[in-house]
C-alpha cells in the first residue's frame, strides 16, 4: 500500500500544470522560509515555492510520490507527517503548507497535527491548510469519495478552531478562485436574446394604414379595424414582455442556485503565529 496514492494519481491523471495553476493561489501567503509541505505529493507546490525564491521541503508517506518529487530536485522525506513535525525544533519553520492532506485523518489526529504545526512555526510564520469544499455538490456527491484514502471533510470554521487551539491567529478563510469549475455545462440554461417591444412598429403600421385606399381610389374601409388590431397587438406585446421579464428573473435565480450548489472545489484557512504580546 506504500505506492497506493501515487498509483491512484497516475490512474486518474491528477497533477501537472492544471494542479500548479490552482495551487499557485497559496504561494503568496508565505513570507518566511523554510516552508515544510505536509503530504507534498508530486512536488507541484515545492516547484512553485522554489520559483518564488523560497526554500522548501516536503514529507510524504507514498514512496512513488517521494520519487517523483525528488526527481524534480526537491528535498522530500519519505515518512509520516507527524514524525517529521515532531523531529523539527520548536520555532524552526517559517511556514507549513498542507493541501488536501487533513481530510485523510480523523479529527483527533488532525488536531494533533495542527498543534504540532503551532509548535514548529516561528513568530510570524504561516500555516495554510487546504481541503475539499463540502459545500460543492460535485465534491460532496462524488469527487471526495473517488479517493479511497479520504476520511472526512473539514469546514474552514473547523480548521480555524483547530488553529486557534494550537495558538495560531487565523487571518483568512476563503475559497480558491483558481479551482472553481462551476456547474456542469449541461446544467447551464440557454441564454435567449430579448425581443424588442412592438409598440413603435404597431404605431408605424397604423399611420400607414390610415392613408390606405382601395383599387378604385376610394378610402379603404378596412382601416377602421386598425384600432382594434392595435389594441390586440399591444396586449400581446405586453404579455410577451412580461414573460421575457419573468424568464430573466427565473434564469437569474437558477444561476444563483447553481453557484450555491457548485462553488469552488476547495477552501482554505490561513493562520499565523503571533509575533507579540498583543497577539498581532
């Protein structure tokens, strides 16, 4: 089972440039080094941190992941994250990153991990935890359960609680805009163009009809029917406009519902170890 996760990633085609694009959202949160990544996987974040000029290392339990990251020139320990954290001296790290990591642990274990993070960070050091978003229907319904090693969801507020218990100050909770695919395309409604009102056209036809004559040069008596026709068309036009307005309102409500059901696929918490007695 030591290559289980890496074999699964290879089977699913995970990782690569798409993963780097989404994970790039978090690099700017780190201002100190070194940064330790828990569950560093194929090393995408280590790539990004290196590109940003920040010294970083990783730890992963899957030897296939470790081999891949080391092949990219990264320093990665093959072992469990808790052991790596416990081996680090207190206040020795400028940052700890854990993306799609904590959901592999039960709550007690996750709390212990976060507590160790609080111990190893130096004042001002940053901890960023990223987890799948249970508020997303696609994640809740099937994406989360595709990974056989997942244990449970963690809400951002729960992450904030664990961080506060570890003595960290939460500075941001959010959703990753770079990992927000939205609803499946087949659920999106077709956007129909609104038709313009017919009132002006009806008035123009009425004006033309008022001067009409029959083939013998006499006034066309049919023009007397134009007021009735005008009224009928006006009523029809009002109803069409009302239906269009209602359709627009319903479409907006439906799109809002889809946004609620399919928000960003991952959410995150940023916390820092206070630098002074005032907690800042």
